[in-house]
């Protein structure tokens, strides 16, 4: 995993924060599938993810329309339903407009 290479601002970030249930069969396979599908979607810019007790995934998008189209993708809908019924104790989604970003590199 690496830090997403995002374009010049503005763009959008979808922050998905979750707490998983103890037994989550097929979760990792579905997560990998969704990342692969998302990368093919128009307006997708990148993704970053980390998980300990709380998981945080941030995906970056060119527009609100691209985010909405992803939310309505058939595989994503299946994952949303499984998330509610099987995988998550709690989750929250936040959609933000990124108006400034900057970075640091160390060689």
C-alpha cells in the first residue's frame, strides 16, 4: 500500500470508518474485489486504507457524480448489504471536498 497520488485540488474524499464483527467470512476477498473494481471507475483517483480495531479507508474521486455512481455500482451495493448484515458492528461514511493538500518526502 502506498499514499495515493492525487491531482491538484479540488477533488473529493470518501472516508469510510468501520468496526468489524469478530467473524467476517469473505470480507477480505470482497474488499480486494471492490478495490479492483473502483480503480476502473470513471473519476476514481486513488485509495488508502488501514485497519486495527477501527478500519479507515479513504478513497479519492474527481467529482460528487463519480462518488454517486460508485455508490450505485452493483458489486458495491452487494458489499453494502453484506456489511450491514454480516461484517460491521458500526460504520460511518463522510464525504469531503479537498481544498488543500501538501506532502513531504524523505530520501
